């Protein structure tokens, strides 16, 4: 957990008044965290109930690390006992973000933050927005799946949206380093777990909603309800919504805050494309926005879904008062996010790509996009993650087979499940024939794809994108699709 250099200090008495509880002691604390591994001397430790164990289970660790008090619930208080002073609260998770924001004097209020949610496109949209803002001379921050950036500094992260204590500390660091604008992904898990509570977004955006995370949310209505929470006055006063998406159209009509519509071709939308001509490696675009603004330029990104991502990023940059001419000039320099249709080119005569597509819709869109751009065959490699939504496995399998000339089914992150069982669920009911193969080992599957590629073909390895590990039976092994794809190509050269 990265922390600000500036000194922060609050008293338990001040905290008690802020959250409305009584305490029998008063101490000064100089930090706050809910991560037992991040505790440093002087911290208030907030012990939360977890999916497997309660945070207070680690009381001896946080005591040794220098925590001076614990805020927790009844279960946590029993685990803490008399080892540290306890502030008792029925539901500490509910106020964690607010407490952390309060402790750092509401740092998000001093930043211009764009929060983007949706199933697909969050990473690319925020990455593109960050690049446009940087091109315009802004001091920027980026928070999302592929990591955190504070200006030129890059920091790895375990979550798309960091836990509340880490997030508010991160905002405080950005504030003291004079960051002005932040592009941030907001996951549905983060909204449900209130990780972004206490955050004030200048703008929020909705890309789309397709099947994913139903192991967590249960059904699509609950998934949509979680995403919709971002479009309330608790978080922002202005939203941007892609109304080409059915759920986006519903959100546009029901949002509790003013929203601006975006669409690829629907010219009744406030932001839309007047032109998007396909070029060999991208598009020539003309984007019409609010107030009649027209932004034109060349984009070196392939895929119709990237048109949606660009449109959202451009609209948000315009709302941040970036000059339309500057936005247009920046378009030709934009790069996609790591692991998003990322090209692996070491001189081979076929196209080799790695993409993060790990939902049925993303697989469908990616393969359809490549079909329009590739003259030869499409050879797709895909697996499904273990311990996650099982209902999407047969759908993803069907879409891989339908969209590829050669479909290779393999392992993703099997986690605690048997990869053979996951693959059986992916291909059950399908007739593979000569255009399908099941290869459990992902490295071997990638090698098979490359071995079958002819000049003009496209090999696309789907599902893991930027990830640099593969989780098998509780162990995370080093594995990067980009490295494996390059290695397989080199071995056949």
C-alpha cells in the first residue's frame, strides 16, 4: 500500500463523532488500513469479515506491526479480546471508504476523476483517456486492471479497483504529487463492497453489460444494479452512457444523475461518429459531440469495440475541457491497453494477437472484428477460469468454435478445479471435427495454433491478456501469453 509523505493524524474521539459511536478511550492514529500486511506503527486497523476468515484473525500480526487500535464488529471484537483497544461498529465495511476519505481530508475532491464501469472496455477506455489527457499536458493518474500509474511511476495491483483504504491513500499520494486528472476503472465487485465509498468522481461512464461475474452477483439484474450504483449523487453529478447497449439504454432512462448519451451510429446521441472509415490498421474518424463540436483524426487501433472505447474517452476528455483540436491530434498516437488485441510481431508472415476477452460477448466481438480485418484463417485459443461463473463456459465454447476456422480449447486459470472438467463443460454438445481441438496444457495449445498458421492467417490467444501468471491447484505459476506466443513463433522460425 502506497502512502502519502505528508503527515496525517486524527483522534479516536474525532472518529467517534464522525461515525456516530461512543468510545471509552481516545488515542491519536496516524494511518488507517484494512490490510493486515500493510499495517505500520500508529495505524488504526479496520478488521472486516472476509469470505474465508475475519480480518481480526490477524490481530497478533497487526499488534506486532504497531497498530494502536482496531475498529471492527462483534465477531472481530471477540477475536481481538484485550490485545488492543476496540471501536465497535455493527457494519464496518459500510463506512470503511468514508472513514479513509475523511482521514485523508477527502483527497478525491481535489482531483478530477473519471470513473468507468461496464463489463468490457473499462481498461482500454481509461487507458485511452489517460493518454489523451497526458498528450494535452495534464498531470495524470491511472487506476485499473493492468496497474496503477502516478505520472510516470507504475505500481502493480491485485484488484481492478483497490480496497478503500488503499484507494484513498492513493488519492492522497496523487494530490501531494500534483496530479490533476485521474482515469479509473470501477468494478461491480468494488461497488457492491463499497470500496469506492467516500470517492467523489467528476465524471462516470458506462460502457456495456454482458454476462460475467454471475458466480458473485447471481443474475444479470443484480449485476446491472451493482453497476448502476455509480450513477447516483453519492459518487458523481454527471454520467456518460453508451446507449447502443441495451442495459446502457435502460441506465440512461433511469439514472439518478444527469447523463450524456453516446452511440456509434445513432445520431440522436449527444456523442456519435459521423464517420468511421476502416483503414488497414485502424480507422479515420469524425466524432460529433455536445454543442456541435467535431473532432477528426486517424486512429491506429483495430476493432469496432475500440470505436466505443475511443468515443467514451474523447467525450470525457472534452468534458474535462481539453481542446477539441488537441484531442483530434492525439488520436493517431493512441495505443491500446496491454493485452488488448496486443500484437506479437517478430517477423512472422501471419498476425499474432493476445486479447483479454474472457466473457461470451467479448469473445464474439473480438473474433467478429478480426474476421473483417483478416484475409486468411482465424485460429483461436481459449479457456475458461476455474471457480468462476460456470454458466458462461458452454457459451464461450460455442462462440470460439463459431468465430474461428480452427478453435483450440485449453486451460485458463483452473484454480482449484480440474481443467479437464472445465474443458468438458466448454465443449459439451459441440461437434469439433477437423476445425476444433482440445489441448489441456496452455503452452502446448499456443504452440499448436502457431504450428497451423499459414501466411495471412491470424492466431489470437484469448482470455488472459496482460496476466503474467497461471493459477493451478492453489499455485500461481509464471505464464504470459505474449511471451509464450513469441516463443512458439521463434521455435518454428
